[in-house]
C-alpha cells in the first residue's frame, strides 16, 4: 500500500526461471507491494514451479510477445497503481519507493536505465545501447516537445489506473516495442508524466533481444518509425 492505494506489480516472463523467485521476493520486500502477477508467456519449463514457491499469482498469455504479455497483466490487476517490471534480475525492488514517491505528482512514472552511476558492473548497457536509447528518447522529447527522456526501452514504470483506462483501447503493439507506444499514448493524452533514474543490474539468464546488437539495432529502428508515425496519428480521446 502507498497512501491507501493498492500497489500491483506485473512481471511478464519468458526466460527467467532462474531469477524469478528472487525478483518476486525482492519486490515484495520493498514493503509497498500488495500483489505480484506473473504473466507466463510460454515461459521456460520450470518457471511456474519457481513462482509457486512465492505469493505471486500466475496467469497465462499464449500469444507470443512482450506487449501481449503486458497487456494481459494490465487487464488482470486490481491495483490502483500498477508497476510494470521484469523478473530477470535487472531491476531492483528498492526502486519501487522512487516510483511511488513521484506518483504523488505524476500519473505515469517511467524509469531510465542510462544514468551512468546506476548502471551496475556487468549490466547490458554498453555505449551503443546507452546512447541509442538516449538518442531515441531525445527524438520523442523534441518531436513532442515534452519533458526529459533519456531511455525508451525501460520496462520499469508505474501507471495509475485512470491513466491506464484512458489509453488501453489504443494499444496496438504486441511485440517488443510496446514500451515506447505506451509512453507516446501517455504524451498524446496529456497525462502528467516524468522519467526517473533506476538501477540497472546484470541480467540472470540470456536476453532474447538486446543481447544481440543486430536485433537491438532493428528494434531501435522500429521504435523510431513508431515515434514518427505517432507524431501525426490522430487519437480520439473522450
Ligand atoms: N523477448 C521476449 N520477452 C518476453 C516475451 N514475453 C514476455 N517477455 C518478457 O519481457 C521482458 C523483456 O525481455 P528480455 O529478454 O529481458 O529482453 P532484454 O533483451 O533483456 O531487453 P531489455 O530488458 O529491454 O534490455 C522479460 O521479462 C521477458 O520475460 C516474449 O515473447 N519475448
Ligand atoms: Mg530484460
């Protein structure tokens, strides 16, 4: 709970069998998290068994994709504030309080993983990924004349339920570039948001995306196209 608001965390999972139990315990140990929902997106065998050792709830999404898994999680939570993160050991339960502290003034609080001091040794944030994320963030900032953005690939974020209700019917991206789509919808809807630095630690297990430079580069291009497309897209808000 945070100021009488129920806090839910959603963890999409695909290949995090060896880290998911610790991640769940780490986020609960923040002291603020009321429920954790794991979205099993055709995850590696043995993942459910690990989750069952904890108090987290498991739901299933068969449609393969980072975005689809998060959509399902958002649909199934009951929290007033929903935190989206990853159970791969890269994010820290200690950062929950930072998101919550800013939620007093903002309806969407998104993390950035490009703060040099908070990039842990061994984390998957080399020069190329750091400045690629920064540059793409700056494209959004410039094109939409919005607040500072220094990352576009950070899963860790908080959204308040009314903000989610406002944007959910516009979700279109079921794959890996769903993250920036969500932020663009927030910007287009005029919802108050801020980006804050979070810790970024080494991943446990293998990354299926940004571990490969080629995949990361093409994902970046997709994101940039999305950003330009959204700039001129008409969205009918009520
Ligand atoms: N790649 C991938 N990830 C999925 C899928 N469904 C859910 N996820 C989850 O999405 C999160 C991101 O995937 P990762 O493999 O960690 O991607 P990454 O290369 O580490 O990318 P970053 O975390 O953005 O650096 C993880 O928590 C996955 O479990 C899917 O179909 N594909
Ligand atoms: Mg990851």
